C-alpha cells in the first residue's frame, strides 16, 4: 500500500486525471469500509470523502493503516494486500 501511495505521489497529473486517482479513491473507500465494519459491525460505514486527486495517495495510506490495525487473521491480511495490488494494476502506476 505504501508503494502504491508513493507511485501515486510521483505520477504526473495527467496519469491521475486518466483514472489513477479515481482508482486510489475507490481503494481507500473500500479499505475504510472494511476497517469500520471490523471495528463496529452493527454501524453503517461512513464513506470516505473525495478530497481531490492530489490527496488520493494520503487517503489510501490512512485507510490502509487503519485497516491493518483491526485485521484479525492472515487470510484478512492476504485479501487486503490483493485488493491493493489489483487497484495498483488498474491504476497503471
């Protein structure tokens, strides 16, 4: 996740505009949703706001670290790592 965030920070604005930032925001929202459900399964997850394309890297970093704190099993970690890898491939960074 940190590697993906670093690649986004280094990406040109044109790459971010062509979908890399949107892909990162989608990932950040999914990571945040999963973290919230693990912390409080009875509560409705709140959606991470769109803070703009230049904040996307920070958003996946924060959401990823939040999720890492609440993961309970190796399979949950593996699944989260795969989500990040898939998003990075789709983002093309």
